[in-house]
């Protein structure tokens, strides 16, 4: 039974983890702007607070330093516990090196669960890699990775192993937090690791403050990368072995030339069919592998030829998977 | 001299490569919506055209099939050459496996340069990995990579090498195009490659149509991944070795526990300082490396201990870089 004399339940609080995109309002999402508009409290790193200054009239604003992510999350939770709506803002995407992770770490530590009165919403946005890529051409049209060079929370060998693997496997690479006032050698060590596998003339774009007033774009090559003007507001995009710099645009081919004769009207090359896997795709490759092995090529030779682990080649040859029955018809693809 | 009798120059055309985000209007950017609004012609894959159907009144709409990316770009260029403004739309981000790459390939092939009358603008958006991550927690708070399992334009050994490298170096992994009606074995082979380096119970999120009407999220583990309902509208997020699934949320710790005692009030651990590199960061690690080597540990032993290439360890020990002078004061970091 309700007791008419009881204090009314306070309005439940909410934490909105808002990715504001690169920093210009044009490239913010409708939901990001609405989330800030409905917030009672906005919490963020001072630089990001400045980027949304015109949206903050009448709101409580909590400005924090760069090293205070956990503090920001603690402040947000405290305000939400009082029934307030809190926008905890990140530049780019809240989930990519943003506040979503630290916020959940703090929430879990505080005993929060999704059943709590305090609700949590994550508002995605265009991350620095999306924004920087858009400003330089189309560098991310093929497999890519993001690696932060900050060793404030990550041991260097972990970072170094990722640089080595990404270079070897020919990913396009986006370096976040490449350099700061105190961290100046990480970018040089990164360059040294990448050059072990990648050509000195690999195209590199050094992008500072994409879509902001002080945007600055510099194109260079992998062997010159560490000489560029790089700071904490810079993202570095490193091409894969097919990336080209043409007419001042950095473009990674998607691979159409593997299948189509681009210069000759765009018809499919011999042995290739539009809408189907390449002849060197999984099924075609497996056929070749089986045929070469039957013809006498050893597992070790095949592994070396295809630069893949010996035990993967062996498993693929000797532990074939049941041929999966095709699913119900699905959308087809490129 | 101007000739008054000359035909007036037609309005120059424009190609806008628009990333519409995950598909709900809330998560589209202001610029994406404005670009579609100012377009005379909207070109895109039929499914994406449907997602923006209410923005298309009075516009010429060119619907293309999934395999027709180059056709879409050719159509866009043809319309722009007639002086039209063309929005060539992609879901997510136009640069991430989107239309930006194919468009530049077609433009370059046609002799286009940035001085051409036809101008090009890329409008970034939240990609599938950002959207899917926002729906499942905070899986992308540390280094991650995106790998497409489509072998329609990429040879399988290239894809397999990237899966192997990403698993070994402990990246969080987003799989794009994981499976289609015809391509059913790629996800199984991917699982086999990933399990060579990663635990069977590694958390995996299978996200279909994030933020769309038929959104569906399934949490599983790496050894069960290929049994899930996966199709062309699915993105698969695979955690790193630290990722946890807690209270139905997938979270990758950023690494605060490496530096701070999270359970004991959040103070820095012995030997660690807020705002500075970890004791196992680059400089601390180099000191340890030099000391261990001086104490008799061989280069090979050190390489094995830190799981890094022998020649990198040798170069780091014997080819020290000049100590870079700190730059002008910069923003500090976490």
C-alpha cells in the first residue's frame, strides 16, 4: 500500500556517455546534442568542455584534467545518485579510448548493476580515426587497427608486440596518443618496429585537430614520420602496402583490381565472377592447397609459401570441417 | 575578357560521400543529414536507401545492389558531371569498408583530380564497430582492429594472416562481413585461427543491426562463436585477454589496475605515479632491459622473455636513439 505521507521517490539519475565526434558541431550526432541538452550536469576534460561551450547554458559543469578519467566517472556517479542526468563527454567516440571503459570500471567497483536506479546510456560518435580518414582521403577502406602509444597504463612490450604484428600482417594503422611533452621516444620506437616489415616510403598522414579550428594535415612517409610535428591532439594514419598518395589524397584500394580490369571497362578478370569469392578466396585457396599437397608439397612448404602457421595448414588439410549447409537465403554481397 | 554571349557556366557538381551511421536518425550527424538534404541525387545500396527513405522527397534516387559499388561511384560521377549534387551514402562511416575508397578509385580512373569542377566531400559517421560497442558495453577501450572476412576482393591467406596476428598480439577484434548465404566457412576458419592464441572462453558479442528495428545482441565465447546466428548485417566483437562479461556488459579494462589500487581508494601503486608512464612503460622497460643485459642476459633470452623480435631487442640495446629534447610544453595526459 502506498503511504501518502512518504517522501516522493527522487527522479532516477542517469549517466550518458557521450561521444561528441571530432569537435565541430556539424559532425556531432543528433543524439549526442540531445543528450547534452537534457543533462543537468556535464563532466569532461577541459578541452572537450570548451568544444561544446555553447551548449552548456544553465548547466552544472565539472571540468577535469587529462589524467583524471576515474575522477570524472566518480563525479558522474555521485551526481547521478542524487537523481541528476549527467553527460560524461568524450571527444570522438565514447567507447574508443574514451570514457565508457573507465565509467564501467568505476560503476562495477561501486557495486552498480544494470538493475540500479542509475541508468547508463552510451552515445556513439565518429572517432578520431574516422574523422582524420575523412580529411585525408580514404585510407581505412581495408582492414585496420588502432594502437595507442601511451604507456601510462600499458606496458611497452604489449604496445611493441601490437606494432610488430600490425606491421607484419599489413594492417592500415591509426596511432592514438602518439606523443606528448614527456613521451617523445615512443613514436621513434614505433617507427623502428614498423620499418622492420614495411617499406620506408609507406604513405603516412599526420592529422592534428581534424575538423577543428587549428586543423593541420601533413603527408609524409614512414621513414620520416617521427620528424613531423606530432602532439597529443594528433592522430597518425599509416597506410598498408597498397596505400597510395595521389593528388594529395591518401587512398587504400579495396581490392577491385584483384577481380576487375579497372582500365578495360571494369569487366571481371579471367576466372573471377562478380558477387562471388575470389579464386584465391577461402574455397579456391583450399582447393589449391589440397591439390598442391596431393602433388607432393609438404605442410611446411605450403605454410612457408602462404606465410601461415604450419599447424594451421595441417589442421586445414587434415581436420576438414563439415561442409556447412547454406543458411536461409540472405542478402548477397560485393 | 568575358564574352557576354557565352553560355553561363553550369553550377559545378559535387559528390558527398555520406556515412549515415548505424541507421537510426538519432545517431546520424548533423552534416550527414544536411548533405542528404542538399543533394539532388542520392545513390546507395537498396538497404541503406530504405534507412533514409523519409529524407528523399523530391530527390532522384539511384538504388544499387550490394555488389555494385563501382557502379554506384560511376553513377555519382556521371550525375555530378551534369552539375548535380550527389549524396553517395554508406551505412556507418563512409571511409570504413564504405564508398569513399571505391569512389576515389573510380574518380582517379576517370582522370579526376582535386582541381576538377566536381568537388568531393567525405562526411564521417559512427562505424558499425562504434555502434555495436556502444550497445554491448565498452569492449573497444583498448587497442583494436577491424578485419573483414569477405574474400570477394581479398585473398584468404591475407585475411588469415591478419586474424593470426591480431589474435597473437591480443587486439580486441571487430569482424565485418563475417558470413553470408554463400560464405559460411570463413567464420569457422577464423575461429580456428583465433583459438590457436586465445582462450576458449574469450568473450564475444554478436551484434545484428545495431540501433535498427531488428537489433539483436547475443553474447557468447570464442569456442561457440561460429554456432551463433550470423549474417551480413552482423558485426562480431571479440574481446582481448582482459575483456570481461559482467552483468550482461562486455568491458575491456583500460589498464587502471596496472597503476592504481582500484579496491583501496584508487591510490597509485608502489613505484607508479599519476600522469606519468608506467614503471613498465618505454623508459622503465629500457632501463630494465639494459640492466638485465649488463647482468649477463643474452639478447635472445631478453627477446624470448618479452616476446619481441631478437633484432628489435638488439637494435634497442645497441642503436640507442638520441634523447629527444622535450618539445614546447604540451597538454599532459592520463
